[in-house]
C-alpha cells in the first residue's frame, strides 16, 4: 500500500504569483491582424458593390439635375430638380406604357408559373416510359434562340390570327409553360422525399390535391425564384414588344417606349435619366423585398440532378 504524505509550506511563505495580465503589444498585434483580415475579406465585395452601384448613383444624380447642368461636368445636382420625375410621368403615353408593362409582367408571370408547375411535378414524381426523353426535349428548347423561330411565329400571330399591334402574341404562349421554369421547379421537386406524396396518397389525396396542399407549401422559395425570373424578363423585354406591338403606340411597354422617349428628348439627359429611374424602380423594389426567397430558391433548385 502506498502512503501519500502531505507537504506543508513553512509559515509565512506563499506560492509565487503568476502574472496573467495580457501583453499590450500582443493585443495590438492581434487587433491589427483582425483588421487586415477584415479588409482582405471584404475589399473584393466592396469593390464589386461599388462597381455595380456607382452607375446607378450616376443615373439618379443626373435625373435630379437641370437641363443646363446635365450637359456639364458637374456631378452633384444644384439644386435638386425633383420635378423631372413629374415631367416624365406626365409625358403623353408614359402611363399607358406603365400599365401595359404591368399587365404583361404580372399576367406572364402567373401564366408561366401555373402552367409550368404541373409539368415539373409530373417529370419529377411520376414514373413513366419516355420521361427522360421528354426532359431532354424540354431542355433542348432552351438552346434554340428566339430569333430562329421569330419569322414563322410572327406570320402565325399576325397573318393567321390578326393580333398585330397587341401584346397577346407574347402573353398567350406563356400559358403553355416555359422550359427554364420547368427545369428549375423539377430540380427543386427532386429534393423533396417521396414519402410526403406517398403519405398524402394514403390519406386519400389525389395528385392535384397533393400538389396544391402538400407540395406547393414546401416549394415556395422555388416558386418565388421562378416568378421573379419571369417577372424581370417580362418587365425588361424589348425584343418581343418591338416585333409585335411597334405598330400600335397604345400597346407599347416601358422598355420599348423608353427608346421613343430617348429619341424625343435626346438633348435632355436629365429627363432621359429620370425616365430610366422610373423604369428601373419597380424591379429594384420587388427584388429588395423578395431577395431572401429569391436567393434561397436559386440556391436550392440545383441541389439534385
């Protein structure tokens, strides 16, 4: 058996004290390293943000200048001409362009999402012969530039259906789905376990009810992403309105009408920039409030192939 002995210090003696106070030079060096690390990590992001923000700042500042100041090298408005936006808004036809663009973007977005969702659901969850071939055909349509088929499509809509000078040739085809939207939704639906749909079928739900009550609430980020993609496309579309609606000023959209406005006010750069801001503002506001769902949807749509 081992006996342990206690060692006692003589009275009046104490253990040496260990100095645990931090070294000021070490703290200063650590702060310097953290600062340099922060600068290194964020400098690229700050530079990229400045690269994209500065042109928009230039457009806004020019829109707030007077007619004479917009043609000089001055970069800061003096005074701020807020009336430029009112002048643009009161321009004949501008409100019509705004209404047409809103109708085109909203209806096109709703039709595209509603028509593409069932197709994507069938390609992701149903098992049938030729499913992969159909998906290849859907993807292959994205490789076909619209300029290739514009002539036969134009002849069909204008000569056969007599819809020249309207936006219907652009809106109606969106009711038959969009290849890009189908692809993104299918990629997201593949990440949802099949146990959810099987449980819904066991409870007596049909395919349509399963899609609306079980699947749709789970794919809201993907729906938001594809809806924003389509809304931005329709809002900024210039090629389509130029082909089908150029002969009728009452059917012009903002993107096409802005070109006409620029031609009429080519010497008034402040008014041209004010019109540009009014065209960009809705897109920026929509993306600002929906950016979380948009980024989440874009991130998750490519998880599984």
